C-alpha cells in the first residue's frame, strides 16, 4: 500500500452556515467528503454515490455491505 501525503484546506459554505477543515490524512479527507455529501444529497443519495466508487474496484470490496444491509 502506498503512503499518501495531503495538504488540504477545505472551506464549505451553505445558506445555514460555513465550516472549514484541515484533514491530516486520506481517511480524514474521506470522512469529511462523505459528511459533506450527506449534508448536500441526503443519506441514501450519498450512499448510492459512494457505492459507485466501490463498483470501480470490485476485487477490493467483496465483503463490503452497506450498514443497513449488515
């Protein structure tokens, strides 16, 4: 597995407010991205969107089950 270094400063704004993030790892960046997807699209649409990413890597997630199907 490769080591990835990131340098990110995220500023998110919407009518109800704003927030900023400075993730220090790829995992933190992914969590922030998913959180923003849920806020924007709602839980089911965000889950469908994320599932499209998993479809690109079928050998890497044979055991993956969405939380509501476990």
